[in-house]
C-alpha cells in the first residue's frame, strides 16, 4: 500500500530561512530580470535592477524565489578585477621591485603594446596561419601573434646599443590575455603588469647594505633562536659591543662594521619564521603542538567555510541482490555470483555545523565517479531523497563550499573532480599525509557510525580480528545493499542530525545549521543549468538538419544550424554528419547543453516536452510502450507522458531519481540507452502544448518497487566521450584548453572542451 506524499512548493517549514551570500561582482536573475548587488543587512538584500532602481528583497522572499526556481545567482558576472588592479597598481612604483621583475615587466609591456596595435586588423600573418578573422585576444589568435610580437621586441632591444635580450619565456595565451587586461586597467602603466596579488615584495630593507654586515647581523639574529630565550634588546646590545670591539682594532683604511638601522634586526629574526623560532626556543614538541592545524579545533563561524570529504569502507557485509531477485536466480548462477560485499561510502560533512552534505553509496572501490557524485550531492537540493527514505526531517543541507578538504587519494586527485571544484570556485586543500587529525571532523563521524549504527545489523566485519573473534560475517549477512543505503540514510537524517554533540556545546547539528544559516550568509546550491554543466555527462552527437538527436527527440537551436552551415570540411560524397560536443543531464532530458561560439548554450526538444523528466522515467515509459505495442510500434508522446505520471504517483519515479544504491551513469550508459530504447523517434501526438506532470510521491515501501529498466549494477568502466575518427580537414591544431563551463573565455573558434588526446 502506497501513501501518496506530494512535494510542497517550499521544501522546508516556515522557520527555516537561510541567508544567501551575494557579492558585489555577482549578478542576480529573478524572473529573467538581472540585478546588481547594492547592500545586505540582517533582514534583507538591496539590489539594483537594469533601470538603476533599488529594490528590497527580504531573505525569506529570496529563499521562496529559490524554492520556486525563480532565483539564479551568477557569480563574477560583474567583475571588479580591473578596478581593484587599478587601485592596487597606484600604490606601487616599478622601481620598488627587483631588477629581474622590472626587466620582465618592461619586456611584457612592449609585447603587449605590439599586440594591442594588431587588434581589429586583418593581418597577412593570420591569414597565412588560416585564421581569417580580425586580430583579437582569443587563444588561437594570440598563439599566432605572440611569437611575432616577441621577435619584433627582441630586434628592437638589440638595436638599442646592443642591449642584451632578456632571457624569459612568454606565458600561455590565457595568462598573457590577463596580463594585457591588467595593463589596460592600470592605464597602460608597466607596474600593472606585475602581479600585485601574488609574489609581491616590499622594498628590500637590506638594499645597499654591505654583504659582510648582513652576514654579521644574521649571525647575531640566530642567537635569538636559543633555548635560553634571550630578548631582542639583549641581542642588539651584544651586537653593538662586538662591533665596537672589532672596529677598534681596524686601521684607518679598513672598512668598519655598521649597526643595523632601528627595527632591521627584529625583521631579520621574524624572517626566520614563527615555527622555526618556536622550535629553537621552546622545543620541537611544543612547535608541533602549536602548529597542528586541528589542535584545539578550528574557528568556523559560517556554513560551507570548510567541508571535509572522505571515503569509508563500511564494516558490514551486505547482500548484492535486490529483494525478490536473488530467489529467482538459477542455482548455478547463484554459485557464480558473490552474494556479499562491503559497501563503500563517500561522505561530505560541514565543519561548522557537523551536518552531512552528501552520502554516495557504491558496491565498488572508490573512483572519481563516486567523488563527483558526492560533490554533486553537496551542492544540490536533496529533499527528494529524504522524502523517499521516509525521514521525519527534510534533507535541507546543501551549499557551495568555500573550501573542500580531502586526502590525496586517486579519486580526489582526478582531473574531473578538481575541474569541478575549480568551476565552483572552491579551494581544494590536501592536509599533511599520515595525520588523520587534519581531517578530524570526518574521521570522528566515521567512528560515530561504527559505534552507533552498525551494531543494529547482522553481518558486521568489525575493525579488526580481535573485535570480530569467531563471528562469521558472510554467514550472518542478511541486509540487502539497497536496504543498507535506505536505512543508513534514514539513520543519519533522523538520528545523527538530531543528537546533541559535545563539540557543538550540546547542540544538535540540525539546530546549529538553522542558527548559522540566519547568522551568516552562505552560497546557495547550484541551479539546474549549473548542475548539468558541471556534473552532466559529456558525449558527442551528430548535427543534422533537425538538430541533435538524443533520447528519441530532436533538440534544436539556431546556433546548431549556424555551426552546420560553417562546417570547415570540403563537401564530398557520403560525408558523415558533423559531430559536436554536448552534455546530457540524467535528471532532466528536456534540455541539453552544446558548445558553440566559445560558450555553452541550452537546446530544447522541438516537440512540447514538459520540463523535469528524468532519464529513468523516460526509459521506463519507452520500455512499457515497446512491451505493450511490440517492438516495431511507434513511441507516442501522449502514451509516454501518461506512463510517467503513473510512475510518479506510484513512487517509482521518486525512488529512481534518488539514486540510492545505483551506480554512476556514464557516457557508455547513454550509448546503450539510445541503442536499446530509442531506435525510433518519439511522435508528438499531444493536443495541448503545455502538458502538466504529476508531483513526485513517496512509497511506504520503496524497496518493494520494481527496479529501473536502465539500472546497471556492473562496475562503470567508461565515462569519457566516445572515440570519433574525423576527417583531416576538420581537425584543429589548437592546444587543449581547460574544461571550465562557467569561466567565459575570449571567443576562439578553435577552443574545444573535449579533445581526442584526453580520452
């Protein structure tokens, strides 16, 4: 018997009102109207609309707009880097820097001036390199122009009295474009080229000091690093006495030692570093204890300030098969299948509130797929998962973290995981290896799970042979993998989050989250478009006159046809269709992303498909249509939407969408889905053009529901774009750029997010 539970418009009760963080450079889009930030108080945000009028939005109003998918935050849309660079450059003079930096800045300045002169012109050098556009600051254009400008500047420098050319290499086009932008922002002053944000040094206080004096001063500065703990004034007195005695023995022509100017000896002592000074004066044990990054706890005062992630091999044996499946298998097949396994969990926890932000379950060893799924859960809305699990408390804990702390495992070092963190603009920190206390919050959580939750289940493996004794873990295994995922999620949300903790001053993690969400701002979870671009599945697709075909649908956009018209290949007989990069979203097949003209765009189906249909619902509807109407029957949209509504009202769709117990969906999975379920196109036979979908409901027994037709419990082995052999005329010689969906780059026709060399 299923109990129908409708998802409310607002995910939580009226008492929960988080305060979202909006910065000066962020753009806020509300109902397609773009606003700029003006100010923020404890109760409201003041935003400026496109007409320059200030509007006030309370934090409750902003949160309601977010819950109804009417609020979108675009970080860094209005950049203030140029203004900051101009103000920062005005504080310094080029003469304050070292000779090497001055020469390098002047060299870069002249190269930048040459490239600025080229802008907007059609140069023969570009045409010779098959670049037929006007000169600009795109990657491909800079790759051609930078060597030309460099040679021009080198020849000019040699002509100036035989001046030796500086031995330096120009940076990559991305970096040099930033240098040109900083140079323009600094009103074409060379000091703007010096990166004032990194590596800046103040005027050298030892400038023009004789080397013998520096050696002597440093020798007495080292005397401060002594267990007798002398004072700086004592060291200065000893230095003065030594210099007076030494100078008294010198002749009239000999060079005398000088005393350091006031404060210089103290600076030389401080330059040795606080850790070194503590080590020499207090001892190594005191230094290690003082500089342990978790000693005494971290001072965290806002949500998302520090998020820790790690993997845990749960000490329990669970059955692999879903309920009702194992009993129907042939005996010989049962003997070949390993029935038991220990589940893996990838967990993310907020350091300030101790709330769990992600629980990613897997039957197999951790990989970048499991790490990406956990990161995706961290930055996404998870109320549907708590609805499926039947918890008393909704899973409202989601945000974009400021810092993510992980170990140096292969899953967290993978380029896909680190690229996702970079796109989210989150700092990735690897603590010292071999010190679990550096990630003490997540380690203590695993210890809590071991002591508080696993003893309720049979089949425990325990942490060592002394705890296990003669207990047979495999023989006593009785819990299905899907059951473990469901019950463990319920235990975390209803027990762990509602239990007072000593390190929270006897407050519960749920209470601390609510308190901090009102006290300080936090970055809201990602919207649907950002989630697709960061965590979607990148694949290739053929481009035809109908657009891009996927899931039995045709996705159309004006830029797709523009790309097809500008196909760089020569026309010939039986020429294959041009293929382009797309990103698929398993949570919403009603939209796909494609890459054109230097940025990502969104394409929708040419038929009236409602928004928000998942891949599980769509494939289930196609499977039912094929079963009822034979394999050669047409896929009709009206029949498929009717089946999707039935899946939602029965609770099946909610269970599939929660992904509890399922493995990652890869590019190969989508390829198999296309071949198996959508050999034919879906026919639009709807009378109404805006059909409504039913709300998700939860089943009282989600484990009793049928499994999805596309569920694949085998180990994912391929999640990279498929290999494609292209004509020589279609290949490009541009170097691969980083895959950064939201970091808009200068327009470059040769920029490709997925290159064959990385597959």
